[in-house]
């Protein structure tokens, strides 16, 4: 879950927005996010679809060499602040993982968090998960630096993440909920990890 913590904390860049309307990062071509496909999309294709990333990162592990593109955009007004973030992980030149989160209404990554309770380990499969939760906003093939702590026994990880718009500039009111579901080689659910920040 370390990658999730980093992912959610990015919204704290909004702290730099103290008055008036302000933005941080570049509003990338998020409308093309569904063109980004596991095992198919290359780094060059991702940049073609989305534009230049906010940053790049390279990681070498026992599982190989990974390249990570990070797209980050945030916008704030006196009525609230939202963030849009897209992380892409490439291995051997092809997309290996992706995580998307948006609090903007046009592409909000909202999902029914409580429905994860309807999913049963060693019983439910990918079709069941889609039925109860809808399409995930993130996916990764194991091994993945995004979910290194989840990939020990899994072959694929799906994720859902949503960070709601803040109340004015107060980012402490931005509450997040995350869900990761791990699958084995035949598509059965083998692990569920759910986390939700409650409103005070």
C-alpha cells in the first residue's frame, strides 16, 4: 500500500494554492486514458495519447527494470479543490500497471465502497467483481512496483481509488477511499484490501 499512500498524498500540492483560482501541474489528455492498455501500450504511445508526463521514475528490482510515468493535475477555487492523477508503470517497454484517480465531475473515480463486502475470497471471480464494483480505475500485472506487497501470491491486481473534492482550500476535508483486489492465475479472488477515511 506504500504506492497508494504516495498517490493520495499528491493532492497535498493544493496546499500551495492560497488565494483566488489556482492550478498545479498540467491538465493532461485524460480523455484518452482508456486507450492505455496493459501488455500493449508503449511509453511512446502513452506520451502520444496523454502528453508529456509531470515526471518520470526508473526502478530496478529483482523482478526487472521498470519505468513509471506520473501525470498530476490539481485545481482549486474558493468552493473546493480537486486532483487528477495517472500513474503508468512499464516493464520491458510495455504497460504493466496503471492507477487513476480523479475528483473532477467529468471523470470522477467514484465507486460503491460497501459493495466489496459482497465479494468472497476463493469464491468470487472477475465477473462478480465487475458486477458489484464496476470497472476498476487501476490494474497491474504481477510483479508490479505499484503493488509489491500484494503480488507474492497474485498474478493480477485491480484497484479502485477516489479522493473527494475538498471544502474550499482546506485539504484536510479531502477524504479518500481505496480498494485493491488480488486475483490468481484462473481469475479467482484471493485477497481484498479496503481502506476508507471517515468524515468527522
